[in-house]
């Protein structure tokens, strides 16, 4: 525990010295929350729930994407590129401890982002959760675990920093733009929605939306299965194929 605590303290100082985690993990979601709140807060949909209410769960996932799909794998790949992982290989530090330290640090940013977005929606625009906050937090945690598992897998198996940038960017921007996180799912044509449904984050956002508006659950089994598969495949693949160099 002392070894992990020391590792976590050192890694935290290194990561938080950079601006990426602050800009993309915290400020960007909060700014988008303010923008969406201003634009959508009075826009009502035909079923009684507003686009503003639908947008809240989506915006909370942006911090997850930035930290889990970009922050975690790029940091691990950078350590591999600079030979830091190779040095860790001859120490008592295990791959699990290295990855867990990065997850804890990036997770702290995602949680700050979540609280910031929630405060903007609630205080500035009067957002009220129609459903259960407890169930919503469970759904949020499931999505977080799935996205972080994807990021851990990418960071563990890519051979170099260039590959990490490529695959992280592909996953990040595809889900940022086409899962409903930034562009509302409800305004897209039906055939685009069917394509969007193939992305894991889109399923996660569907689940969070249903919980947040308090409507009877529909097709939640598929979303839970998709999130579960991401977690199992991501973590198992990271453990089995982790590259030290």
C-alpha cells in the first residue's frame, strides 16, 4: 500500500502539471454544459421531457471520454515511449498498479467534471432529476467503467506513442461526435441513429437518459450487455497483452 501511495502521489503531480486534463477533462464539459443549458433549457419535446433534460446525461460523459479514452492510454504510451515502463519492469511495481494509479488520477478529473456540469445545470438553469439519483449514478459508473476499460486496453497494447494517438483519437472523436455526447441523438435522422447505436457510449447514454427522466426502462438489457462486454474485454485484454516496451 505504501508503494502504491507513493506511486500515486508522484504520478498525480506529473499529470496535473499538464493543462490537457484541466482543459479537456474539466473545462470543456463545463463550458458545453453552460452552452447547452442556455440554448436548450426552454425547449420542450413532445413527450414532456425537454432537450435540455436529455442533454444532461450526455454532457456528463464528455469528461469520461477525455480522461478515460484519451488521458489514460496516452499517458501509458508516453511512459512506454520514454522507457519508464521498462524501468518499472525491474521493480516490485506491477502493471496493475501502474494502470490503477493512472485511472485514479484521471478519475479524479472526471468526477470534478461531473460535479461541475451538475452544478451548472442545477444552479444556473434549474435542472431537476426526474428519476432516481442513485440509479443514475449507477448507470454513470457503468459507463465510466466501460470507457476506462477501453482506454486501458488501448494504452496496454499499442506499441508506440504514435499508435496510441491514432487509436485514442479515433475512439474519442467518433464517440464524442456520433454517440450523442455533443450532437443530440434525438435530432439525427433515423438511419444515422442506427449507426450511432453501434457505439458503446451511445448505448451508455441511452441508459443514463432513461434513468434521468424517470421513464420505464426500454432496451436497457442491450446497453448493460454492451457496457459489460467493454469492461470484460478491455480489462482481460490489457492484462493478457500489456506491453512493457
